[in-house]
C-alpha cells in the first residue's frame, strides 16, 4: 500500500528541488502526484486568534506593510449560573473588539491596494467576521491559502505563515515496500 505526503518547497528553490527529485527517482520509489503553486503578489494576509492578530501586505517574500498586536479575550471559566453568563458576555464583547480592531487595521493596510490573493489563518469564525467588512472590498473573493493551524499571531508567526503561504506544495507518493 502506498502513502502520500505534502512537501512544501520555497518557490525560489523549487526548480532545483524538482531536478534533484527527478534525478533521485527516475523509476520510483517516489513520484509526484500533484503540484500546487501560490505565487501571487501582492498578497493580503489576515491572521487572527483570540490572543492576537496580524495583518500584512506583501510584495513577494517581503512585507510591504504590517501590523501585529494582541488583544485579551478571556478564556472560558468553570463558573456556573450568573457568573457564567456574565463571563460569556465579557468574552463576546472582547472578541467583538478584537474583530473591530483587525477590520480597522486591514482596511488601513489593504485598502486601495489591488491584491492578487489572500492568506488567512487562526480562528475560522473570527476570520469570517473580519472579511465581512465592506471596506475590504473583494479581498474575500480572492484566491485563498488557508493556514488555520497557526499559533497566536506575532511577528515570528507572521513570517512563518508568509513562508508557508508562498511555498509550492508538492504531493509525493511513496511506493509500498513489499
């Protein structure tokens, strides 16, 4: 039985990687079954989790403009009754403030720029709320690469997300060993 795996390759290194792969595997045991490129520029980047956010505009591998920040959104508690409802309302209000702040930063950074694609990550529902903002125009309709498995956004997470987003994703099938 064969299995496949996803190999991300930096776009600058892809041609060399492919040549080495083909030289090492002329008749197997591995073969490429899919290649997915995401070489759009400029890219809009929106990463948001309950602990922080990052909004960026990129030109190739370089950040043209960005804003990274934190907003506290209280976590769930074990309290019951009135306290539980009060904490739930507080969490909802804090999440609304976070979304409002990210919308404002996204409108400021991405507004007036014709982006070719969108990279999103973090919390799906918060990303969806941010993209509902009419100031973001057609950003939500752009080709998209989703990275929802990210940690709370900070500058290092933003840099790693940009690297992953730009990568050429190669699906490699490993032949079964009998």
